[in-house]
C-alpha cells in the first residue's frame, strides 16, 4: 500500500475524507451532548439521539476506514509514533465511555452521571483530535 503515500493526491484525498469523518463525529456529538447538558429541553432525547448519534457513528466509520488505510500506507514510518499510540489508547477509552453511557441507559436517565460521561466523552474526543494532528510532528 506504499503507493498511496507517494501518489500525488491519494493521501491528501484520504486526509480530507478523514477530516470529514471527524467533523461529522464531533459536530453531532456536540449537539447531542448539549441536549444532555440541558440545552433545548423541549427536544425529545431519543429521536435526537437516533439522528445525531447515527450520523456521528457514520462519521467515526469514515474516519476509521480512511485512518486505517493511511496507517497501512506508511506503517514502517508510523509504527513507533507516540502520538499514534496515545491516540489509539484514547480511542479505546472514548469507545468504552460511550458503551458505559448506553449500558446504564443514559438516554433515559439524564442525570449527573450522564452529564459527567458526556463531558468526559467530549474531552476524550478532543484529545483524539489533538493526537491525530500531532502524529505528523512527533
Ligand atoms: C481507527 C481509527 C483511526 C485511525 C487508524 C487513524 C489514523 C490516522 C492517521 C494514520 C493519520 C495521519 C497522520 C499524518 O499523516 O499526518 C490521522 C490523522 C488525523 N486523525 Fe485519525 N485515525 C483514526 C480515527 C480518528 C478519529 C476518530 C479522529 C477524531 C475524532 C481522528 C482525528 C485525526 C486528525 C485531526 C488527524 C490530523 C489530520 C491532518 O493533519 O490533516 N482520527 N489519523
């Protein structure tokens, strides 16, 4: 897959799609999490979650596929990259936090714990973004 890294536009195209995925993920999470924090209380939580979290998940899938292809195309250079491994750990933590939110029924129980979980979620995803950016500089 090394040709992708040297092709004139394949890698930038993948990076573009990667960032579209990131935007869909973060943008929709912010909407949903603001509702959990008390914004627009008249908006029903479940239909909003179905739409916003569905699009967020699609964005994550796009980022995961494009990220995996970028990684495979320059594995030799990136395998020792500390920002990449920190990002991988943060991705696992963000996934576990999202699973914990849903397993305790967070969509039907908007309380202090749910608000803490969504705040943690936003912090973790922002750190994932920062580590993604730092891959090129460490
Ligand atoms: C399985 C999932 C993922 C893998 C394997 C992956 C891998 C990568 C790789 C290889 C790069 C390119 C680094 C470079 O060449 O400079 C990158 C960049 C980046 N990633 Fe990911 N990524 C994944 C998911 C995500 C997610 C979910 C986010 C955000 C929430 C994210 C945010 C970023 C950002 C902001 C960049 C920098 C893009 C740029 O500088 O143009 N990544 N990622």
